[in-house]
C-alpha cells in the first residue's frame, strides 16, 4: 500500500490520526486474540424446552447412534458375561466371570464360538469385566520366559490402555488397575498401578501357544498363574487356579449363524442416558454430550420424539452401522485389496472406525501390540468366495517381533468348521513348506490343494469369506505403513 506523508500541519494531524487508529485497531485485535476461551462449564447447553424439528432430532440421533453403538455393545456383553455366578465357560466355549474376575481358556478358542467375531487360534484367551472405581482389580503376571504374551485392558469406550506385555518389557509381578475416581490405598506387594480412564473396563489376556501337543502341555502351569480378581480378595501373595476345572454354563438358546446381537436399535435410546452418565466426555466432547442429552430429555417428555428416535435407530442400524461390518469399509486402504485401522484400540474422536471395529471385530489391541489387516477381495477386486481357489504368497514373511498369522473367516466373521479343524496358519505352525526361493505360499480354498500342499492349506467356506492378517508386536515397517500383506491371487 502506498502512503503519502503530508508536511502541512493538517497533514500531520491526519497522519497522526491514522497512526492512532491503526494502533488502536491492532490493540483491539491483540485483545481479541488473547481473550480466554470459555471452559466447558461456562458454555451453555441448549436450553430446556427448545423447539426441535424432526430433521434436527434425526441428525443428532444418527450421530448419537454412530457414537454410542460400541458403548452399548460393550455394555450388553458385560451384562451377559457378569451373570455367571463364578468364573466358567458359557456354552462350554466362552470365558465368562462375575465382575472383577476373568476366566482363562486352556487351549485355542473353539470354532463353535458365536459371542465375538474374529477370534484367533494363535493365543490362549482369557476375558472378564470389572468396575475399578468400586473395587480395583489385581493382575498377576507369571514368568512367561520367551513366550509372547499381552494383557489387553479396555475402557468403556473400547479404547485399550495400560501396557502389560512382552513388548513393554513387563516383569513378572502383581499389578493393579484402579478407576479415575478411586481414592483408596495401594497395598504392599503391588509392582505397578494402572489408571483406567473409566470405571468400567474389559480385561483380555492373550498368551501365544504353538499348534503342537508339546506346547499345549507346557503352557498349562503358566495359564494357572494368570489371575485377575478384585482387590478385596488380595492376600498379598500370588494365587493359582486350575482353569481346566471351571464349570460350564448353558449358552443362550437363540443364537443364529452370526455373532450374538448385542445392540437392539429399538431400545438403544432408552439405554443411552445411562451410558452418558457412566462414561464422561473426552475433552472437546462436551458439546456433543450436551446435544445428545438435550434430545434425550426432549424424548423423555414427548412420545413423538421418542418414537422418531427409535425409527432413526432402526434405520441407522441397517444403513449406517450395517455396512461397516464389511472389511472393505473399515479403516484405510493399504494396497493389494487390504484395509487396516492404524488407530485400532486408540480411536479418540474417530467414531466411524471405532464403530466399524466394534461391528466387525471388536476388542482389538493397540497398533504397537498388534496391527490387523482385513481383506474381502482378490487381486482383481472380486469378492473372495469358496467357489474359487486362491494363493497368498509371502516374498518376505510379515516383519514381527512376536508372531503372525493368516486367518480365514466365513461371511459372519466366524470360523467355519472343516475336516482339518484348521482356521489359520502362521508362526504357530512348524510344518509349513517353503518355496525354493524362500518364499511361502498359502493355499486358501474349499477343497484340498493336494496332499503335498495340505500343510500350507487353510480350508475356506463354500460361500463368501474374508482373510485377516495379524502381526503381533509388529516391527517399524508395519507400523509406519511400509509393509502390506500380499494379494489373494485367484488360481482357477
């Protein structure tokens, strides 16, 4: 900008006025920039009784359904698991326990399991839920030696927290998890205390086991030392339990071919107020909570709004959450048809990925613990189906410090029983045959590829199926996105 400086008295006055005005404007701008941002408590929520149009209710309702679906899901799993009077196996296959406890399996999870999608047959699982504000939990870690292990801990948002595992250098000892509002005294003998972001948590030990009779026998004394129980039962010494002798509880009679239905859209908005009370907002979520609470309060007073929310939930369950079950709609594409969720178990404000993971393969580990890759299509982009034969050839084995595996799931993301009772191949298998150049080819098809190739065969269902690549304790090239699983090549 060109400025003319006048030498007359009038000009000097004019210039002085301009300078004063500019200085004043700058001061005002600086004052505006340095004004304190109001805290959440200083920002008013929508006032009671505000008029809500149908489109507004529908908009907030759909966002609330996407946001809350994983939390309602976890809430119902917890209620079902905690009905058990003592640690045991639901339907003889699923580890369940009262609040504050876990149950450990003694081998791979059975293929008949229908309570959670995408289980693996690389580890021996344990699981349970706790309320760690009311009664913190004690976690026992035995000496696993060179064996890979990780204890996953989940808050009420499906996020993983803590850091108990071989990749963290965790030492054998007795650990403790407390809630955000617990004010008690840590007893003697506790190696470390972990603080959960929420009162309600899930707990899932995973202990690697080779697919050999020798290792199935060798792991049992270690499993008996894997214990999680309430602080009120702590004696100051490690406890043991023979997990092979836990009772069996009857399974629900209404199980279908797919995963147990954990979220009912018709009752979703009746339950959401409880979730909003149980799980406090993350910093930055206060406005979202205020909008959801305002609509829920209006629905409690107006039957028409309540009925509309129910219809919104039914539609969102089918058209918003439903498509997230497909792996092709989960995470980000990384090449060769595969997708991955690089923020698995650490979702933050990524509500769509959190819900996609909860819908398709809930309770995942954090990326540095496990990176998962998902595949629905072959190298040409066509849906994987048992009508075809496929090969997956690793020019270089997955770069991991822990273990890797390739698993086949049916159209419901569950195991499809087969004659070999085999659902995956990987580090656990000691009889894989490698190609002359050192590469490894796995065969994925419904029929045997021939006796000479059966050691490398993962039987596939006759219908649609998906592939699932696990990389436990991945090396940096996996975490940094420099490695992608090979494509599934159709060979017939």
